């Protein structure tokens, strides 16, 4: 009998958590052979932890994890995967924008032998600006990072126990978990869905977090930023050589005087800006190298609550047995 772990990162989701559980209970839970729900509180400052405990009281298959602070969705998912005991695990967003029946489709695909199953967006019922920038990000990823990234992108996926163990060994920070899953290269299938607009709560996916995801994706899985620096340097050197030659030709052939300090200052300011840009790119790499060298854990678990019918000791034994099998 195969067991499925459903890992849900929680961050300021007090408005949707109970609805999420009721939706899964109505549509999928009674159709699974065996399951567990792992709710990970990523430093929420609302009533999310209280509601998570209410859900645990309703279902004996619910495991709770509380992180010491907000570490980000990447770390919250890793924390959930590190404690889950299923033969496979599926990630699920808590905002009700993905239909819970997707889990059954991915689970059935896994039983056919696929070790990674991606839930790919066929369409998005969201405002056009948000959709445009999301599609732009996935286009950049497909072109410069990983050509296997689906065109519509994906937030949810199912992974086999073997893939979970690979992710735990990678232990990367400032990275994209989805790209790590794709990088691993296991047999992959895709299921498609229409992403709904958010009806309850407020999205905490800010511009700063989106920008960081872009930087992490480009710098963790691609050499494009470094090649970009080299290319810009070559282009400006060629431009400088051409300009220098044209100035000399004008001066010796027509007697045109060389322009004064204004044009020189424009060149200096432009060059200085480019140098600072290149230093900033190098600084991003150096900071990530420092962060990796410090070997700080990507997350810290403050509290873990086992399912009601399972003691923590029995859970640890079950977890050890799962890892060795």
C-alpha cells in the first residue's frame, strides 16, 4: 500500500486553511490508499498555527511543523519534505488556486512509474500584468536556465521518495526548488490545470521575493550573468576602439578638434555605471558563496506535532524505516 504525503507551506493563510482541508477531504482524501498531510508554518504571525491544530483535531493523518521564523517557501517545502513519511510527496499551495483533484492525477501518474509529476498551468485567471511577468520569467528560465521548464510554469509537483532524498542531499540555499527537481533529471510527466484567481486572503508573494527568485534561478543554474559581463566588456572595448579611431581620423584628415570634457565625462559616467553593475553581479555570486560556506541550515524547526494516532517516537522509527527502504 503506497502512502502519499501532501506538503503544504503556510504563511499568513488563516483565511484559507480550513477551506483547503475541507476541499481536499471532499474531493481526494477518501480516494487515497494511505496519506498524511504535512502543514508547515513558515513563521506566520496570524492564527494559522491555531487553525492548523484545529485541522489536526479533525484528522488523525495531519502532521504539524512550525519553523522558528519565516525562512521562505523554498525552505518551508524542504522542511515538510524532510519530515514526511510517504513513498511520494506532493506540494500543495494553501491559497486554493489549484484544484485539489490535481493531486489524484499526479498520484496516478506516479503509480505508472513517473518519479516526478509536474502540475503545469494551462491558463491563469489573474490580471494581465501579473500573467505577463509570470510568463516572462518562465520564458527566461526556458531560454537561459533549463529548457525543460514548462511554458506555463508550475508551483505544485509530486516527487518520489528517491527524489526527496536527492533534494535533501543537495541542501542548497538561495535556490529554486522547482529547478532543483528538474535538474535531478528523473522520469517526468505533466498534468495540466487552469489556475484560479485568489478569492480569500492577501498574497504575500511580493515584488522583492519575485525578484529574488529571478536572481536565484539565474545564478544557481546558469552561467548567463557571467557570460553577460564578458559580452558587455567586449562590446564596449570594440566601441571604444572604433570611437578612438574615428576621432583620430577626423583630427588628422579634417583638423576637427577633439571634444572637451563634457563628452569625456559622459564616457566616464557610463563606464563607471557598467563597472558598478558588473561588481554587483560578482557580489551576488560572492554573497551566495559565503552563504553556502557558512553551512547554516536552510530552516530551523521550532516545533513538530505528530499525528494524533502516532507518537513522536513511533514517527521517528517510521521515518528511519522509510529512508532505508
